[in-house]
C-alpha cells in the first residue's frame, strides 16, 4: 500500500455493514482502512491511535453518538475530517452533524463511486453534500431552534404522555407544559400534538431508538 494512500477509519455498530465497508474500501486504489470501531468510545480510541486522514461514522452509535464523537475529536484536532454515513435523513440530523464539523453527509443507499468521491473530496479539504441532503438542510432554514426544555417536552409528547404526565416527569406545572406545547406547535408549524410528534421523528429532533433502549 502506497505511503500516499488516504488513511480511513470506519465507525459503524453493525458488524456486517462495517466489515463490508472495510472490504470495499481496501480494494480501492489509493485508500487504506487503518482501523474500525463499533461504538463511540472505541471510535475515539481508534482515532487517537491511528490518526486517520478521513473517518467514516454513523450517527447512531452505542456509548456516544456520532455527533458527540465528531464534536469531541474536532475539539482535540481541528484538522480531523469526518464523513457521516447513515440511514437518517432528517434535517435536524444533518444540521447537527455539519454543525459539529462533518465535511460530508451520505446516506447508506449511495454507490461505491459516490463514497470514494466523497472520501477523496473531504481528504482534499472540500465539503461534499449531495443534492438530496442539501435540499433537506434547506428545509431547516428559517426554522426557530427549540430550547432544551422544549425538546424535553417534545420527547415526552413522542412517548405518548399527557400534559399532566409530562408535568410530573419534568417537575414543572401543567400550565407551563401547555405553554411549551403551544410554542412547539408554532415553531414546528403544526396544528396538534400528533403532527408535532410526526415532525419530531421525521426531522430527527427525537430518535425512536432512544425510547427502544429505555423500554428494553
């Protein structure tokens, strides 16, 4: 393998997908997979050990999300380059990843050529945002950010709780919950709680994965 090969770290919690990516990239001329990781903690350890030129990373990972990993490693090494490779296309997912410092955002349905092109572009210092991702990100422009408390209330709405139950869970009054709910409906541009929950899931504001973990 040439000393000029682009050194790549692959971070993916599904073993079959990870192994497939590693095998795929290792046969591409000019690329070399130097490490792999299955969770957030392992990703940070492998990055610090191998110092890859480009890191492919999923958003949903055990022991730390992809966004958290990107944010922390970019704080340690501002030259670190990340490509998000995920199934999630919500505008909030995209916004958070790019805000954390990702230089490219790809969906897992992309072709091998798309992936290799993105790796080479990011390695050369460029960003790589496919048209479909750019369009989803554009949907977020002009949308007001939700406060942490509003996000907390939204998560409770998605889990199916009533205002009274939300008040008890978050230790706030029911009147305060109603105020937050009204603000949420306005910011999300929806008319009721059901549509607020649907918008939250579609946009990536709330992940159903988290509720699955809590109920297991």
